[in-house]
């Protein structure tokens, strides 16, 4: 069978997921197809995969290409980790809002920055789906590209591909909380639901017993490690999945004034304590170190044990040995969360099996969580509609309601900001005709 990586030049991502795949007997003789438009990174990705195959003495093979359809031909499973635009474009996602007093941390998922990243990325994701409809219509597509919810919502409504989006924040936060309360992660069970990066543990149990009383104590002991998330837990009563750096961008409470930035966001965000990063700085730092990181790893690839990402388990359930696997995935809300918009993209438990994906009904979110996530879900619905129809007014309206932007700016100021963002991204937005903004 063939498993295809789109954006394989994300070397660490590709390396780790291939390592996971090789831990399943079903995939140890698979063909790994790597596709990227950056030939240098593609070369290093190929070397990483070959290293894993050799170290594990597997029978798998690897092929590389810069052509999308060639990579997808006959694939059983496809993974995406692409980035559209160079460092300067991503930098503008946070630098332009900063001119207007909006301080982002990363800007890749929500807010005005996330909406424009979504619109830049959507045409390329649709190309992948259309190519899959031609070359591998029955393949399972696992998306790791952000903004997760908006991209998945658009792909799931506009294509026939079996696609879901995966985010590692759910399982990693569950493991973090287990460590905080002194539990073995294998003894933890939970129900987690909401929307991507704003999902909450509706229950969290240690050996079948409610562990939230222990979490409440642990949050006070570990408060400085995740200030934003811990503060949200204090007031909302449920723990959110996404890290403090991201989570602070999606709400109106932490980044609207300099004193609040200093108090909540510059220390203990889960990113780099004591230092405020612009997104461009992160990418530039990564661009300067990824090759050396690969060379260091190549000298000593370490153990080849399976990591905690969902992807390999899902593929194994659907077209491997058929072992059922439950994960948290991004799917459309058709009877899954009762008090979020019908058809929006939600993140809920999903059962993977040879039948495909079976999302699990969660019911109602607690009212305070529904109030918070309804705002973001409604914004995403507007943004998806605007991007698919090329209607800029829908984009303006989505941005008007962004919690952080509306906490800082007036309607007219938001419109000026969005207009500037349109200008900065014009070459990446073919769905918007010139002059409509």
C-alpha cells in the first residue's frame, strides 16, 4: 500500500509519523511517498525516512516527487502538513494587527491572522482534495495543517474525500494533567469536546474516578507553567486543550492591554517563558536550525518507539489490521454537540474502523463553554462562506466579532485592518477579485 505525505519537507513531522507507521506490522512493507515543492527539504525528509526504515530493518520503500498527482496515485492514506507563503507573509499576519494594537502570539488558527492564513491555504488544500478525487478517491486524508477547523469545514462540505483534522493538543494536555496529579497516563480516561484549540475535558478520570478535584489543586501548584489556561480553568471550571500561547489569542481577556500581556502572556505561556515571540521570529529560528537538528538526529536516531500522535493508529484501524481506535478529530457538527451551530466544524471523539470515521454524540456543552465556543464557531462559518464565495463582506463581518480584535478596536478600525490584510495577501487570494475589498 502507499501512504503519502504532502508537505513532507516538514522533516520532524514526517520523521515522527513514519516512525509511528513502522511500529505497525501492516505498514512495514508500505511505500512511503513524499511530496514537497522544496527540493532541499524533500531530500532531507527522504534521508530521514530511509534512516528509520534501515534502523528498523523494515521492508518499506520511499519515493519522492514534487508533483502532487504523482504522489497521490493509488494512495490508501494521505497526510498534509503544508504551509502557504514564505516567512515574510506569515510575519505580516502578526505585524499588521500589531500596528493596530492587537498582539498575537502565533496567529495561525483564529483571529484576523488565522482567517487570512485560512484563505491563503484553502486553494492549495482544495487542490489536494481534487487531486485525491482523481487519483485516490477512497483514501483517508488526515490534515495537520492550520487553521484546522476552517480548512476541515471547507474540505468536508465541498469535496467527497474522507478527511478529518488532527491536533496533538488533546492527548498532550491529557498527559500533562496526568503528570500534574501524579497519575500514569494509561490510567486516564476522558471525554473531550468543543472546537479545535477550544476543546475542553468534560470529564477527566483516573482509574474511573473523577480527577477534577486533583486537577483543581494541581493547577494552583503549577499555575506559572500555564498561566492562561490555568486562569481560564479557575473561572470556567473545565480545562482547555490548547496551550496558553495559542489560547490567549482566542479570547478577549489576556492580550488587550500591555499590563495584561505582561501579567498573563509573557511568562508561563507554554512557549518560551519570559520572552514574547513574533510568529516571524519563530519561523526564522526554525529555518536556521532545522537542518542541523536533522543532522544531529541522523547521527543518533534514538529509539524507534511509537509516539502519541493519532495518525498511524487511524490508518491501522481503517486500512491496516482493523483494530478499532478512538481519537479526537475535526468533523462537521451533525447531531454531535447540541448547542453549537449545525454543520460547523467541531472536535469530538471519533471511532476509526474499517468502515471509516464514526463521530460520537457528545450532547450539550456546559453553558459557559458553549457561549465561548459559539462565538468562534460562528466566526469560522462566516469566514468559510466568505472564502468559498469570494465575498469580502463576509470576511469583514467575521473579523468584526473576533474576541480579541473587538476588545481592542472599533468596527471602523477593524475594517481598516482587514483591508490592509487583504492588500498584503492579494497574490494568495484568487477567490477575491481586485477592487472588491
